[in-house]
C-alpha cells in the first residue's frame, strides 16, 4: 500500500480522536541571482511526501560546500537540503536563504529550512510569522518546495527557546497558521531532540524547579522534572499545525564524554526512534516510542531530520569506515520501507567541524574518499533523490 494511502487512513483516525480530546552562521558560497519570479501555484505541502521510499537529503556546510559539489560526490542530486537561519530573519540571512534557494532550484531540490528564534520565543510575533510566510510563498511559487523546521530540539536546555512548553506551543501555532494560510507550498516540521538523557539538566535554559514551565513538564506529577517525564508531549502543538514529525538521530558513541571512535551496536537506530534502546549508553527504555506516538498515532510522515556517526580523527578506536558504515547500514537498512514505512525522509549531516561536546574535530561526512565510495555502493533502492 502506498504511503499516502496509509497516512490518509491514519490521519483520519487521528483527527477523529483529537476531536474527542481536549546551524550555521555562514551562508552559501555562491552569489545567487534573484529567484525566478512566477505566479505558478506551488505544490501543496501534502504532495511533498513521497508515495513510497524516502527522500534522501543532506545538511551541508554552505560556507565550504555547494549542492552541486555534493551531488557530484554522491552521484545523485539530493532530494532535500538542510539550512539554518534566525527568526526574525536578518537581511544577511535573507540573502543566504535566496542563495540556498537558487542552488536548490537548479537541481530540483527541496529545502528543509530550520529557523532558530535566538532572541527568544516572544520575538516570534504575528507580523514576523506573516512576513516569513510571504517570503516562503515567493520561493514556493518560483519552484522550490520548503519543509519548515521551526525551533527544533525545543525539549533541550541549550537553546533560548528550550523548555518553555506553553510559549513554544503558542509560537509554533502562530508560525504554522501563517504558513498554512500564506505559504501552502511549505510543510511544517515538528522536531524535538531524542529523549535519552532528558531533562538534560545543567543547560543555560533548563526550566527552573517550581516554575510554571517545570510544572507543565512534570508529566507524572511527582513534583520534579526527571527522566520519567514525557520528553515530547508537553511540546506537541497539535495535529492540525503539523505536516511532518522529525527527529535528529546521531551515533555519538557508547558513553559520555564523547570522543572515542566506536562502532554502533546492532539495532541502535531503530531502538532510538522507537524508544527501545538498552545498550552501551545505558537503559533508555523509559523514552516513549516516537515513531508510534507521532507517526502512527497522528498519521504523519516521519523525518530523520539529521543523522550521522561520530568519527573524531586522531582519537583512536575503530576506523572511520567501520564506524560510519555500521551506522548508515542501520539508518538505510534495506527493509526499512517495510519495517518503518512512515519514514519519508533521511538527511545526512555532511560536515567536518569542531564539536564542543568532543572539544575537537569531528568528521561526519559520508561522501569523501573511500568512505564515499562505500556509501554510494550501499545506497538502497528505496531512497528517492531530486527528480524522483
């Protein structure tokens, strides 16, 4: 059965049930010409879901790389390209967005635009949301579909919009309403951080004990926010405001502090997505089944918004190909179109960068050198690229 038929049935059930219930600071290298002006009706957000298989995309370092160069290394133009901007969007970043759109338009690639409200959720006003919708609608009508990931990892304690469930839900709904009304060719993506390690104590934006936010986050009502509380539900904006659900799922290693190169244990990717992980990093089975709760129950396509396997050059341990291949063979397993049929997008994190968690360099890339040759060989038939 095609994915859209399955999703339609699940979505009808979800809506019936709900009716009864209460990145980066630098932009692309290329100087882009203006986006082609056209008044064509954009593809509807619902049409951005592949009938079968999953879109394959990449998060590239736009200051050092380009979509054309990435496509040449991969042997395919990616179906999706991930990019990051502040909200409210600055003039400089609006230029970078235009440049990313131009590169995507040339390859027939969709953009997954990640918006980070670094000035806080109060800055995401209705006029800001409506201006954003007008900008995205212009890009949609010029031929570039957009998936909009607003304020991702909102359940973490490291971002200015983190652990503020009421303010976050209100802001997400404000943006979603403006986008659904004014940019129907853009799909809204809701994407928390994986719940292992929740409530991520010690971050600069951790909900203060006893605060109104902490009381909302105390889902089991025991008087404090702990790993036993639901890391996702307090931030859920409602089915009518969400077109995709997603999560970044990485292999950082076996234990904190990260940095040693370690091959992921079998089944780790699926266990993280489904809340069944009990492995080298500990027993995390208290984490809910994200795939079942927000994919199946809500009738929504599931995106792996970012993924990759940590390889820190010079840190010892397993070799690069062993680490990365073990991970991509889990993420891109040949049977996932049967075992995880709602996964409709997978985006690889194609960066070589300094990571504060490691206090050093991590090469996340999968398209360079011998690793790239192996990666191209292992790409499964169910992946969909630009033009598919």
